[in-house]
C-alpha cells in the first residue's frame, strides 16, 4: 500500500488513509496560525476535519457491511481528501442487492443527521440552538460543532445521491432500472444520464451558471469542471466494464471453437504427428484413444523436439494428459478461469461425451484482449 497508511482493521476490513490527508491537516494548522486564530478555533477546525473523515468512514462501512450480508467481501476502505472508497471485491449481481449496498452509505449519514437532531432536541430546548460562527468559544463550541456536522452530513447525502457514477446515486439509479431492463441496458441509460449531469457541471462551470442558487466562484468553476470531467469518464468506464462483463458471460465455447481439426490417436506414430504438424497450420493436437475418447494433447514444443531429435515411437509415449474439458454452452468467463493458468494450448469441447470442437487458448486470449481493449 504505497503512499497510504493503514489506520485500523474493523470487521475484517482494513482502513487506509492517503498521505495527502496529513497535508490537509498541515494546511488547516498553517491557515489557522497565519490568521492568528485562537487555539480553541484551531481545535474546532481539526475536530470538524476528523469528524468528516469519521462520517465518511462510517458511510463506507455502510456499503461494506451491507455487501458482506450478500456474500461480497471488501478488500479495503481508502480515505483521501476527496472522499472515501470501499473497494468491494465484486459488485452484487442482483439489482436488489446492489440497490441496498449503494443506498446503505447515504443511509448512514441520514442516521447521523437524525442522531444530531435528537441531540439538539435534548440539549437545546425550544429555540435555544443558535450557532454563530464569528468566533468559536468554549460556550458555543458544541453548538457550532453539531451545526457544522449536520451541514456536512446533509451535503454528503445530497452529493452522493447525484444519479451519476461513481456516486452512490448512479448505482441506485442503475439497480432500479436493472430490475426492469437488465443490467446492460440499465447501465447504458444510467451512464447516459450521468454524462448528461457531467455536461451540466462543465457547462455551468464555463458559463458561471448559478447551479448552486448563486453565481459560481472561480474556485467552484475549477472544482465543477474537474468533477464534471471525472464523472463523465467514470460513466464511460462503468459502461465499458459492464459491456465487457456482459460479453464474457454471453460468448460461449461454441462461439470460440473450431469444428475442423486433426485427430491424433495414441496409436499413431510420431512420424505421422510430425508430418501433420509440418503439413498444415495446426501446431497443437488433441490425442484420442482408438474408440475416440479424448485423453490429452500433443503440443508444438514436443513435436518440434521429436522432429529435431528424429525420435520414432508412438504418440502414446509423448502426449500430455488432458487437464480439463469444456462444454458448448460454457461462457468465456468460466473458460478463461479454467484455462489461463494451464500450459495446455487447446481444449476439447464435449457434448454427450463426444468431442464436437476444439477451443484454442490463443482464441480465448485474443477474445479477452478485444473485450477489455474498449
Ligand atoms: Zn457511498
């Protein structure tokens, strides 16, 4: 974990903090000293800063712990000055589960808001809650703290519910659409809406459109543009990833397999294998028993070795036993998982114990490359 520091581990999930967070603390202290603020003012600012991060951490735990309920583990939670991310090992497939995981984060902030309201209700009866920010003193410290924390949590909820990836609102929108339209189509629509929102951000920034109910400042112009560009590219990334995921689940062994291929039998001579190797474009072969049961492969390197040494014998002595077989409707995802770590270069596709085709590893790799290049 380069440039991030591990803070603690709770519920089996390690929480890391990005080093720039310390820069933020240093900035707050520097700002405070140069404005010759009181110690209590500085203490207030630091407490607010830490509280924001605590709220963000709880928000991320909301996602992570809900995901855990659906059997999805979380690699870690990373906090940085621009926010937090719970890195789930994969997304829950069912739209309902995704909805609950996505909404759980903002709901944590809603719970914090309710808790603050309750605290105000208990400690500040009837109109006695009057936070004033001119200067923080011991007498108004807690009052101001509650108010700022309330404001921050409201902003966290509103920001996260913007219906655009990677915000939670984007996932909520997608999961709701997915219940009716399926994941791919839902992602297309959600990505389109997200990009529309991104364009509104960017256009508002350029033309200083009063998106926040008042004209935007130069700093906000800059921030909005950056967020807009980020949101725009994230929509694209999410769509690409779901499209790729859809492809690896829908492309089947029968789409990848070659139906015409040379059969080598274990009773064939190595000379025959070498001649087949040299005669055509096939480099690796499936090896069968005389009653057409596939038992292994004879690969390029071994045939070349046999040819270079002038070895004569039977294929039976040189073939490699078959590590795995495929079925015609096996999806690319499963094929890639089964074959990627094997040295074997071709795999038989079996239907009712009969070999109906062969899938070459390079075809699998080529297909994956095409899918993930987009
Ligand atoms: Zn969230």
